[in-house]
C-alpha cells in the first residue's frame, strides 16, 4: 500500500513538472490554483500544495516573489506575466465594443475570447482572438460577411481587434481534435456573447477531463455583453433564409477553400500541413497559418520554447 502511495505521489509530482513545462514553452509561470486546474492527474487541491513544496525543496521547480511557480528560475517571466495580465484586463474590457459589433452580424450565435487573451495575458501588440459559433449550415455565410467587414477595419488600423480565425456551427460543438492543446484551449474560452451556448459547448466536450481531470468549468462572466434586440440582424437573416442558404453556404466554403489553397501554395506553404492548419468543413473553419497546435505538441517533446505570434489572418 505504501509503495503504491509513493508511486502515486511520484506521478503527481511528474505531472506538476509537465504542466509547468507546458506553460514554460510560453515563458508563463503559474499560480498554485492554475497548476491544479491544468494538471493531468486528479488530486485534491490541499494535497497538491504539499507535493509542490517538496518539488521546491529539491529545486525541480521554482517560486518567484510575485507568487508564481515555473520550470525555470527566471524572475523576468513573473514580471512579464504581471505586465501582460494588466494589459489583458484592459483589452478584455475594451473587447466589449468589438464583440457587440460582431454579434450584430447574421447567424452569429455565440462568441468567446480565445488565444493568449483567454489566459488573461496580452503582449504589447496583442490581438483579440475570437471563437465564434454560428447557426447550423450558416457558418460560411456569417464568416464571409464578417471578413468583408474586417477588410474595412484595415482602413482605421483596427484589424487586430477582429481576429476571427475559429468558427464552428451549432451542429459541430464537439471538438474533434482531442489533445492537451485542444483541451486547454477549450476550457479557457471566456464567454462574451451568449454564455449559455459556450457552456453547452464545454459540456459537449467532457473528454477534456481525460487531460484536465480537475477542471470545474466555472465561467468568467465579467466580460459578457448584455443582450439587445437586433431587428436588422433578424431581418437580414430572414431575407437570406428565403434564398437557398445551404447552397450559398456550401458555395462560399468552396470559394474560400480554393482561394486559401492557391494563396498558401503560392507562398510555398507546406501543403502536407495545410489541412490541419486550415481545417475546413461545412461546419468548421479553423484558419491558423502558424499551425500553433502542431508547434506546441511538438515542443512538448523537444522542450523548445514557443514564441507567441499573431494568428490573425484573412
């Protein structure tokens, strides 16, 4: 019994190191609460503190004066995290204006903040990344209209506030790429429009407990915009629905996919990675040229650092 207990404790300590290594790829130290949340093994919060202290004693991990744990003894990580957290708070408050505009577009059902901002971090040139849910079989209509609008934002230099790179419709709420990266990205989504739909999304993805068994799915509701009647939006949706919306939706998907493939082939993009970076189906649109998921999953094994880059793309 004692040996089994020692083995279990050893596995938990190893999991703590792995968790800190994952976020160390971004040079991002964690609080004890965050270690618990992102740990790959089920453990009581009170017990975890004891194991973390034992890891500190043998210098397997490090603790900063600012109250953060990290895989490397680098005080600059904690200082930058504090600065990034302050910038993120300002940006999340400012996002309400942009979220309200996005919510007015036809067939937009729900919106969440994603990317580094969903971890409450923003660098000095941060974008606002959005995870957008649309009505079923209307994704490509909604996405096309939104990206026409985004082209106009380049005139005022506001394009970085409209990074809309991940769309799903209401029929595709279960994320099909099940790994630690997708699990963390899913649970950290911050609902900003129609929280109930984002909550439903997370309940449809309980597989994340395979990777994050301590996740409690508590939502941060501080940045949700209050609902308003949207008569113009409803009117436009009614007009489009009179036409052949399913056919139009499929047509816009094919046109967009063809355009992307020509564009990135011309730029010598490695086409063997294209379908993962530009995941395109009638119900899903994921446009991530940097293929961040692939970079991170690879870096977990090689222990290489990741330099966060803008994922904002048309």
